[in-house]
């Protein structure tokens, strides 16, 4: 099976090429990505714990799902596809904002992403894909803020950036 490719972009989110995902992370090349946050009626966030065998950030807690857009796919289409692949359910999502971050990992890989952040609503339990997700839980925004202060090492770097910088969007946004 051919390795999945990511969409290389400039800082204006204009596509400039494709590259195999692992190579993009080895070379720290800016590429398009997305992060989906699912909230329930109680304003809790559905968090996922990444699967143990992931090549970076294994067993860390993060937003509901995240990945990379495929060529020809809109941000929302990609978010809905991956939400179903990882968490086993479908719901409407909406893009809130995007930002660029760069984060090196201990294993020599670097995330350098233009990350599109999306939100949706769902109240039931997911049907997690064990190839992608180790566990999941609902947490309210205040609990997440407090837990990240006490245990920052248990969360992915992108989730901490999004949450620290932009959680107010999540507190007030509705679709």
C-alpha cells in the first residue's frame, strides 16, 4: 500500500505540492492538517487517547480526532471522514479557525502544520477504532484546563497549543 501523502502549503494555506507523510514529518515541511473537537450538550469535550503504536505521541490525550486532508478533499470532508474512521460516528462539523505550529518530537520527527480547527456536536458514545484510538472520555472545559496544568505530559503538543490559545472559541461556539 502506498504511503499516504500530505498537502504541502505555504503560510497562506496555498497548496505547493504533495509529500509522503513520514517524509514531511522527517523534514519538518509545512503541511495542511486538521483537528476536530466534538462537544456534547453538557459542553464537554470528547477526548481520545492515541493508540499505543502511533509513531509519535502514543497514549497521549488529545482532541476528538485529527489527521491530514487528502488531495481534492475540503477541510470539512476530511474532518468528517477521519471522525468516522477513528471514532466510528458521523455528525456535522464546522471550521472555526486555523493556525500554524511547529513542534519537534524526541524521535526526530517534527510536526509543522497549518492546522484547521473544527467543531461538531454529538451526545452518544463513539465506536472507537483500536488501530487509531486507545481510549476516550468526556471532560468539561474547566476539568481539561486544570488537568493540563497538573499533567501536561499526558496531552499532545497540538492539543495544548489549541486549548491554551483558542479554548474561548470552544466555550462560545455553536453550529
